[in-house]
C-alpha cells in the first residue's frame, strides 16, 4: 500500500504559503487600520486642543470686553464730572463779568457824585463870598 505523500506535501506547502500570504495581508491591513486609528486619534486630539484654545480665548476676550466696559463707564463718569466743572466755571466767569460791569457802573456813578460834591464844596465858599459882597 503505498501512499503518495509527495502531492500531499506539495498541496500542504502551497496551502501553508497561501495561509502565510493571507496572514501577511491581514497584518498589513491591521497595521493600516492601527495607523489610521492613530491618525484619527491625533486629529481628534488636535481638534479638541483647538476647541479648548478657542474656548479659553473666548473667555479671555469676554473678560477684556468687560474690563473695557468698566473703563468706558469710568471715562463717561469722568467726562460728566469735567463737564459739570467746566459749566460751573463758565457760569462763574459769566457772573464775574456781570459783577465787573456793575462795579464799573457803580464806580462811574461814584465818580460823578464825587465830582458834583467837589464842585459843590468849591462852589459853596465862592457863592458865600459873592453873596456877602
């Protein structure tokens, strides 16, 4: 009974090489999938990091806007106070000018009265001298 194992050995060798090729291809596919997964994970990490940076930047921007609003309110208050002071100074200057005009009129009237009194003082002895003659 002689069994022919040579053809069976050839078939087994061919099958083994086919299995080895399938294993190699599977390993390549697994490496490609692993690499694709790693790239996807890295891309997602970059996206998350970018989103976190955007959120932090937004929060910082909101803080800066709030600070600017507060500064604008302070500037507005300062402007209002300065305007009040300016208006008060303008009113004081206006009143001072009016008082100066009144003072000048009073001084002019006093000068006229003083001049008339001086004339009366001079005229009194002259009239007395002329009447007594």
